[in-house]
């Protein structure tokens, strides 16, 4: 055979293995997160939210606060993978550096937990979810609500994080199908 399929037998019943994916939209002030589970071809919303750091605190304290909260979410929600939005080039070098530091916190927390890490360009995530690489935040949020109707997501940061998780679910499912046929 071309490879293992994600099927297994449990209590005499055949079932499709599931995958819990944590999407992250990194930021120093606001880090969106969203958890989905992929069961076969079905995608279900589990939880979402936004982590914040106090701008009155020093940089180290803010990064530590984000790391602690994200590590708590990873421990509580037990994802198998994270999908994180890659940084794009800012016109403001200081903002780009802060975004990079917040991304590093997210990558460190995921690596420490032993998770599979996938990074996607913002345009790639938008294309996977909306169908257009230059979609606006409102379009992303509307499509996330359509794909995950139980999510009731109101925050653009959480919607972007869920979009990253959705994109990873679609791409990883395609990758697994290709592996199964030996491509």
C-alpha cells in the first residue's frame, strides 16, 4: 500500500482519526487563538479567544504573560498542531520587531509542548478560507462564521486565528490524501 490511512479500529467500530489544530494570529498587544478539530472531512469549532498583554508593562513582562497564557491554553486544549500566521513586512520597523517577538513566544510554546508547527503567509490563509488572497478582515470573519457556524466569533484577531487553523486543516487533509495515493 502507498502509506497508512488515518483509519483505526476502536471497540470494533471503524472511525476516522481526528486532529486538533490551534490557529494563532500573533501580536504583542493582542494574540488571537482558535481551536478546531478535523474529523475525517468534518471541521468543528472547539474554542477561541484573544490573549492580551498590558502595554504599561515592560516588553519582557508582556512576552512572559503571553507565553504563560498560551502555554495554559495548549495544556488545557491539547492540540496536536499549531498553524501560525507568518509575519509580513511592516512599514514600521518597531512594529515588525514586536510582531516577531510575539511570534517567537508562540513558536516557543508550541515547540516546548512538542506540537507540529505550520507557518502560513497571510495571503495564503485568506486564499484557503475566502478564495481571494487579498481579502479584507471582514471577509475573513464572515467566511469563518460560515464555515464554523457554532463559533460566534466577534473578534477579528480570533477570526484570523481560526482562519489559520482552517487553512491548515484543509492543507493537511490534502497532504494526507496525496500521501495515501503515493504522490
